């Protein structure tokens, strides 16, 4: 998954992702929450279970569905260069790392 933030989550598999937002809000756009997963540490080549949480915030792009810049039908929330990753820090104790759930 893409994103144009300065930082992005490390590569992973067997993670959990959920769509948040949608048609509400000022721009009618949303994003995707990413939690946990399984990865190989690039420095040590060891397996590790992840417990981090990331939000991919999407921006409305003209051309597919919804409304475009002029308010006409045709804008869409897209990934790629239109998204920005932001690490989410939990309040209190962080959840234990999980994968395959």
C-alpha cells in the first residue's frame, strides 16, 4: 500500500486492516487503519510479531467517483501518492503483537 508520508510502516504480512471514515467529514474521504502483523527484521533477519498501529489518511482525487474539484460527479479516494501514513500511538499500555487474526 502506498503513501506519501515521511515515514511508512515496515513491510508485513498477516496483519489486520480496517477502513475508517468514508462518506462523512468535510471532504467525504476516509482512511485505513493497519495493526500488527508478522515481519522479518531487515537488520537481524529474525522473525518478529508487530504491535504497531498506522493510519493511511486518503485525500479525494478527481476522476473516479464521488465529486470532483468543481463539485461534479467523478472524484475518488485513492491510494498511492494521495495517501499519507501516520503512526498512531495508543493511550495507556500498547496491545501485544499479533498476526493472522
